C-alpha cells in the first residue's frame, strides 16, 4: 500500500508528538511504502537515524515555509499566535506537495497524524485519495471546579474554551470531518466536538495516539518488592495544566504509616519555582525531589526504580508519559477524564474521579496509601500495565491502522462501482 503520512515535526530521538509521528512513519514503513511529509525542525536527527537504519520503503519529504514570511522559529514555543500562523502557512505548502505525490506516485491513502488537534483542520480531503485524520485531540478543557490550580494562568484557559466552542461550529472543521474517509479522536471530548461538527458516527472512532516501542517493553512484570519506602514518579512539563499540586496535596494528607513516600518530579517549566515553594509550604521538601529536565537514558532508570507512576494532568489529549510508564510495567494512577478515561483499560490503571478538588485529592491520597499497605496490588497492577503496553505496541497499532486503510479503500471502490453502475443505468434509460 502507498501511504502519504503528514506530521508537523517527526523525530526518532524525541517523545511527545514528534516521537509519535515518527512511530507511525517508521512502523508503517515496515509493511507499506510511506512518504512522510515532515517539517525540517529535526532534520539532522532523522537523517542520522536513517543513515544508520536504512529503510527504502520510508521516504521523507521535507516541506518548509519561506523563511522571510514565517514568524515562528524552531527555538520558540509551539504555543501562541506565531506558531499557529506558521502551521497554517505550512499546511498550505503541504497540500500542494501532497497533491503532486498523489498524482505521480498513485497514492492509496493520505493520513495526517500531526499536529494532533482540531484547531487547524486540513483541506487534504479535496484530493483524490481517501483522507484519514487523526488520532486527534484538542476538544478537552480543564474542569471548572479545578480552576484555582491554574492561578493567574486561568486567564489563558478561558479564551481556549471560547476558541473550542467556535471551532466546533466552523465551516472548515465541518468540511473536513464530513469529507474525510475516517476521523480518529483521542478522547471523548474531542469525539463529541467532531460529532457536533457533523462527523458520521460510522466513520468516527476513539483511538490512542501513542504507541509503545517493542524493543523497550519490559520482559516481565514487577514482582512484590521488599522496600523501606514507596517511590512515586511524576513526569511532564511543569505548567499549570499538568496539575502537580494535586499530588502534593495528596501527600500532605497521607495518614501515618511506617513506610515513607518519596516523589521524584522529572521535567521543567514555568511553574517549577512556584510548585517547589508550595511543596515547602506543605512540609514536603524532604520527600519531593524536583529533578529538572531528565535525559532519556536517565529517564529509563527513573521508570525502573519507581514503584508507581502518577499522572495528574487537568487538560491533556492523552499523555505519552503514561504509555512510557506502562512500557516499564509501572502501575499508574491517573485522573479519570479525557484521554486516560477513554482509552486506558479499566484494569490497567487506578483512575481517580475528577469531581471536586477535595474529593479528588482524598481519592489520590487513598490510592497512594493503599500501595503502602497492600504491596501485592502493585505486582498485580504491574502485570495489567505491561499487558496494556504490549497491546499498544507499534506493530499492533500498525495492524489495526492497516485494517482501517483497507476498509476505507474497500468503501471507495464500492462507491466508485455504484457510481459507475448508476451512470450506465442512466445511459440505458436515455
């Protein structure tokens, strides 16, 4: 099968969206001919990897805006007006390039996997090959009851709510979801918005965006550990929407127990100083360690040394760090909303209800305390976590996506046959 895959910046050396896009491209190219249309932000990393790991079935097509007209630079944040304008300009260039590929290479499927957001619906559905969009997010918002955790940053969340409301009613989104062969949503919130925009429920599905690398899957689940402390790992950007104070407050509520709890926080960001100060106020300085940015090799060691992983994001399509933790067979505690609620198996994670801050913090504290009192449950959760990671390994993700491609091609062929038959009938009637 010949596939054009569109991403806004893929790299084999990075996580998050760049790593996810590369994961789709590299693993699809084991079975199909793939043209990856990519922005050259990480070009050196991609070309170095391909030089060491050649795959003639994967070709990278570099598309870049005219520099003099592009307001964004790769050393800047991928948030804000500058980046959005850059991305819209880039999409226009992409549409022209993909149109050429379709004409010359006789492409079977056009599939956009990045950026994974509803905010910039593409016009690739206008081309002759079937177009698949997603998995995408972008329809999720932070719960209003938790706005105090945003502090002054809530002023940015308020316009986001209005923007999502407007996007759901935009002509551009309606055209894309109605004409796409298939649309994939990461969470229920985005799926609801896509349905509101007119997506056919028969051509709309939930699907996790991330995949686990087979070579990084832990060989065995964790057994019962004999330890003097419970080590929890939290990882991500230190920004308001990530909700780390929920974990800090849960730690401050833990009942007395002989086994202490230690938390390692991996990552950096604008909230670091404020959250470190908050940990001190809560009397947690001795048990919460802020590590800053952690290189990949050390990050793997942190996953292995931890007893459980905690994910407290208040607004996230899913969270690739959750899949990374499960790859290491780590038991995970997550908030039961958005991507984690939609795509994680119930038995593979402790899902904390998102109701009120007081109830959520109390439930989080109870889950952590239960780990101290019943270490056997950590071993059981480790088995389920690893099983979920294996089910989400990239080869399995590619198998499912290939079935979807074949379904789309069958539907297109059936539609063309029907149209041809209708034309012949009309000709006979005339």
